[in-house]
C-alpha cells in the first residue's frame, strides 16, 4: 500500500534506520523528547491524570451539596482539620474545591488533552509531516504545562489552601483573600498560558507550511481545520488574560490598585490601597480570553466527531466546506461576545444590545455545524463502534448545551438565570457529555494508531452506556435547579426556601456523579490492559486519512518518504470500487 | 414564610415586570424544544434507517437538502425576533424607564461580607451623609453622626421592608467585594460592584415574606448572605417605619444667661 | 541541520515555503509578535480605561512630564532606535557573509540594550528613593508595570541576542542561511520591543 512504512520497532518513537541516528538515552527519548508523538502522549496522560483529579474535587464537593453539614465518612477525617473539621467540610474548602475544579478541568485537563494531546499526536500525521515545525518549542510547551499544573495542585497544601474565588477569580474578592494559594494560582496561570502560546504558534506554522504534496487546504481533514482555528484563538485571546494576571499579581504583591476602587472596608477595617482601579476591568480582560476559551474547548471535539462520523458512516461528510467556513466564522465571532458574561454588572443598554446581538449571531455557525453532522448520518451505513457511540451521543448533548445558551445570551432572561445552576448545566452539557465524550471517542479511535492494539469493544460499550446515563443524571436536574432560582457556588443551598424545596435533586445529582466515577473504571482498566493485546491490522477502522499511512505506532519521522495526497479526505463508498474506502494517500484511482 | 410556594419550576412572581421575563424564558424554551425535537426525530430516524447491515451500502453523493436551508433561515429569523421583539424591548423598558424618584421609595443598600445593610431616609425623606471612612461594626453604612438629615434615618441589617404596589428604587453599592442583589420572586438581579452605585427598581404586586440571596461569590459566607424581604401592606409598612424610627433628638440645652434657671431636662 | 542528531528533518526550516514565501521561523516569530501585540494592547487598553475613569491624571496633580524623567527617557528612546539600526546591520553582515562584522554590530545591539536597562535602573531607583512605588497611586502602578514588563522583554532580547553572539554562532559554520534567518527573526522581535517603547514613551511620559 504505502511506500512510507519502515521496519521500525513497535516501541514508542522507535528509531528510524533511514536517518542513521545514534540511539538516544532514555531521558532524551522519553522525557525531554522533541518527537511530537511522545510529547502528545505526555500531554494526554498528564491531562487525563489532572482530569481525574479535577473530577475527584467535584465528587467531594457533591457530598456537601447532597448532605450539607454532614461529616464525610472515612475520607473526611483524612483531609485534615482545616479543610474538614470533624469530617464536615468547611465553607472555605468548599470554595477551594469549586474554584480549582473549574480551573483544573479547563486549563489542565480539557485543553491539554484536546490540543496538546490529540493535536500534537494527530495533526502532523494527518498532514503528512515528519514532526511539528518547531520540535524543541513543542517540548518547551509541555515543560511549561507540567510545572504549571503541579504548582496549581501544590497550592492545596499551602496555608489557607488553594485559590477559592471561583475559576473566574474576580477581584476584589480574589485580592482581599490573603492566602498564598490565590497568588500561586496567578503564577501557575502564567506558566499554563505560556505553554498554550508556544503550542499555538507551532500548530499554525505546521499546518500552513508542512502539508504534504497535494494536500491543499480543502483536502485537509476537518480535525486539522478545527485545530487550526483553535490555535488562533489561543494565540490571540490568551495574552489579555496574561496581562490581567500580571496586574493582579502587582495588586497582590506590590499593593497596586489596578482592580481596587478607593475606600474599601473589609472586615470592618479600611483597606490600605491607593484605589482608583476597577473590578470590572478584570472581568473584561478575563472574559476576553475566557469566551474564546470555550470555543477552544469545543472545536477540537467537533474535529474528532467529524473524523469518527465520516469513518463510521462510510460516506463523505455532508457540507465539508460549510463546516470549514462555519468554524472560521465561529472563531472570529468568539472575540466579540465576551461581555455576555457581564450583563448583570450594571451594563448600559447600548453595550448590552451589541453583545446580545453578537451572541445571537454566534449561535448560527454552531447550528450549521451541528446540522452538517446530523445530515452526515443520512444515507450512511452506520457502524456502531465504540468511538461512534460517543460521537453520536455528542450530537444531542451538544444540542442541549448550545440551545440552553440562548436564554442566557438574551439579557432579559439572563436577569433571572444568571449565576444559577442553569448556567452550570448549560456549560457542562457542552463540555462534559459534549467535549469529553468526543475526547473519549478520539481515544478509542486513535488507540490503535498509537499502540498498534485495539481496546476491548465490549468494555467500551459498558463505559459508554453507563457514562451516558449517569452524566445526564448529573446535569439535567441542574436546569431545574436553575429554573427554581437556585444560585450557584452555595456551600449550603438549604439556607434558602427555594433550595430546600428541591434539595432532593442535589442527592440525585451527587449519586449520579459518584456513579459516573465508577463508570470510568472499565475505561481505565481497558486503557491499560489492552496494551497487552495482540497487535491488530494496520488501519483497523479502514479510514481514508493520512495518519493511517504510517505504521502503528509510527516511527520517529513518521514517514520514510513524504506521502503524497491525491484526493479529498473522506472518499468512502465511491461507486464502482471494490472497497468502500479510498485513502487520500493511495496512488491508484 | 410560606414554603409551599416553592417547587420544581419558577417561584411565584410578585413583580410588575417579571411576567415579561417569564414569558421570554417560556418562549425561548418552546423554540429550543421545537429545534431539539425536530433535530432529534431526524437524528433517530437516521440512526435506525441508515445503520450498517448486510445488503445496505452508504450513498456516496450528498442528498440535496433544501430543508436545511429552510431550517437555517428560520432559526435566524426566530432569533432576530427573540432579540428585537422580545428581549431588547423588555430590557430597554426595564433599564430606560425607571420610576421617577419622587414617586418611589428610595432605599440605599451597602452590601458587605456577609450582610445586607439597608438605609432608609426616614420621615424627612432625606438621606444622611455617609462615607466609607465612617463605616464600622456599629455604623455599617457609615452614617455621619453630625448630619441632621440622618437623625431619622433607619438602618436595617438583612431586613428589606417595603410596601406593596409602590415603586421601590434600591441604590446598590458594596463596601468590600462584588456581591449581587438577587430576589427571585421579584425577578431582579443586580451586581453590587465596589466603587459604583447602581440603581435598580421594582414594584411588588402581592405582600408576603420572601428571601434575598447573594448571587455572586463573595467569600466563605456567600451561602449565608441572606436577607428577609418583607413586602408589607401600606399599613404594615407605616407601622414598621414608625416603630423602627430612631428616637427624636434631645432639644439643645442653651447656655444663654436668661436660661440660667436651667432648661427643662428630658 | 541542528545539534540534535535525533531531530527529524523539517521542511522549510531554511528554504521558504512556495506559497507563503517565508521559512517556518519567520512565520513563527510574526505569530509570536501578534500575541505580543495582544498582550501590550491589553495593557494599553487598561491604561486608557484607568486614566479616563480617574477624576484627574496624574491622580496627585502635576503633569506626567514633571513626574517622570523625560530627558532620560528621550535618551532611552534614541538608544533603542539606534539598537534597532545596529540589529539590522548585524543581519545585513550575515547576508554579506561577514561574521566579523556581525559580531561587532550584534555586540553593539546588546551593549545598547544594557544602556537602556541601566538608565531604567536609575529612573526606578530615583523614584523609590523619593518614596514613589507602584502602590503610591495608579499613575505609578501603570508606569512601573508597563515599563517593567517592557524591561523584561528587553532582557529577553538580550538573552537571545547574546546566545546568537556566542554559542549560537556555531551554526554559521554548518548552515549560514539558517543562522542568518535566526538573526533576522531575532531582529523582528527586537524591532517590536523598540516599537512598544515608542508607544510607551509618549503615552506615559508626555501625554
């Protein structure tokens, strides 16, 4: 089939005889590697560990929500007297769990897995490149990410614990909270942002400059387009948050007042700062990043879903060009909607009309993309493989998440729904049964590429169905909590009558969350145990895209001779051929 | 307080403007439901009809789908309607047409970690001067003790009293961190941002005892930053205002010679 | 290509891409500069917001040009502009194959950068000596933070340029074009650092 296979070892990054390299020492080959595949795996595994840690934080938090003021059996005592005095969660620990759950899941879990993990591993292979454009900068970006992540987690062990002002870190609260954990959050963010910036530069240059011969822009798999737009968002949206972090560090360490107005009285004492600043300035800078950030969270997932759907419907994606243009438009619009997070801050009618309008406009490309994906099922021959189960479930889940953004994006309805559980349900539907399901699809789909083995499909189906049921059990009731007026970030919702009336939902949600955790056990087992399986055929999914031209796993340098691309990415079920797939890299017509 | 009013959907709406907000939320959700069910039916249809099975192959060429264009255009039209026919007018009416101050009961609010300090102007209708520098545990709103206008002012902590069927304007501020003034049954929510004074208005349609819940994370006590909202009949309100007015000030003792026999002591 | 024998050979590291017309490094540095524009843009925007919201500026009266040292900053402006010129000459020397001239002009660039930092050091210490710190009021907060972050970028430029002057020159022996491209990319970054100062100087010191 392909001239680019070598007789490389099956081990990770096995060395390529064609280049006459010396064998690298272990630490250069697997630790400080410059190979995009090793770096991609480093990102993926680290991010999965952080994801599970962030999930654990939430599971702890759910105990307090289901059983407010009750001691947590066994684990409660282990967490120490300051966090859980007598086994009962302290309110400040609850706030730490909330803030760090959000921070870790977004910045240390999803983005590093979706972009650093999947992007790094798959993009060079899908474009026929030997590696990323800047392999050493790639390595540097991982080694900025890891210390940033470790620093974040280490902040739990500082006096006063971790940051506790929400993942949004609004001043003045984040500045009058005197714990070192709050300062460490800012420094860790600087490291994480640096990692993202380095990575995004690499992705853009790689995708533009290193495509194989014949691989024009409109022959790229949608996954690559999605990563391309995502990288522009990371490149241009993160720096304002970095600027804001620098200013908040100055406020905390040098006692400046970028975000503090004059005359604050905290705990009965005059707060000693010059004043003249504005808390809303932080909000603008934060949301200028954080809104594009949510598209960073969803675009790579849409890319994965596109690949899996095309492959498992055995027909080309419907509306490929529409998908590409919609992704670009979505990326562009994501820069001009940010203040819809700030409707309740005293915003005037002019500004709020602008942001409501742009928010309504940005829903259009999302609707188009979802419609294209659903239309892609029509006329297909759908194989319900494990990746396809996750990719299929993504569609209605993303629909719920996206649609429920509408009442939040309209100011009048936002008056009631802002800062309630409705918001939490909305964004979790997009990120959890949305993005995370897509990431699971990607893991099951590309596992054979990375390891040469297949994950156990039966276990995969158990993982899918249990996760699907429990994840809806977690987030669907939250819409009702929001409709009932229940605010978010409440240590004890039963303080309020409208909270007491629906406290049963909190019990249901918490048990669903713990069930969801158990549902991941078959996956974790499967992930590791499958490494001992027998090797499977090359290209077991019978896919058309370029990454399947290289051996599994690919050797260092990926392709011995650079591949050539002859056709569009999803040529499945072409009439008159003996097989139902026609790879991009296959010479024969 | 009547707990039976609360359940799995909206709490009661006792405001004049709330009905439009509830209506908008309802309409948007019908729109969302129609889209979701529409997509959903087609989605499930495809999942079943186009599943792989022996003898069934995929169709290479894309279907010519006119109806997707129709869907897209309809979505855009409906969103424009939602935006400019419903949401914007409701928001504009609320923001741009507050009641004139002379017709309303004006209350000043200072939010703090973790209490709501309400300041009423009292019988004279004039607020005493306040300043951050004067704020302390005994003087939560920082009243100037020498300002005569402030002598009859009422300050309450976590108790918001006002009469039904009369516009109320609350001027919201915060002395420390961002809080959010949130009364679900009145469908009002407004952030209290330090360094700003933001007015918000509402008018209640029914008396009752309700709750105010802080809606912006403000520290470890955020969850218990609760105030009682007491919507009174006009008589109840007058009674409350009279009972809570501070005692009248002592008449000044004069040092003029003709009063050497001593001014009457209180 | 590089010192790492294990690196895969990456196309367009030196030869330009047929469509974009530039090699990878140049594209990369332009993207990096785009992100830096967003970084300093956010800081400048914050300065505008803080300044327009303030009742008077500077908050304690007077004029920016009276509080800050305009003559020293003017010298610094000339220093940076000159260093941009020497940077271009360093690159041109590479293009002409004159590594000796490259060393001279790059050395001059690094030296001028140090002069800039020394002058800034005197400016800062003078302020501290007079009891003016970032915490004094937002005028000083903005001044120290913006010029401080700019100063960090100057230090970054010094590190890169010094590397090119010393260990980096090894690449000249094996691949002149690659080395010259690196010098060009470093030059683009350095011109950006200069350009930020050209915005900082009038907006902080003069207006």
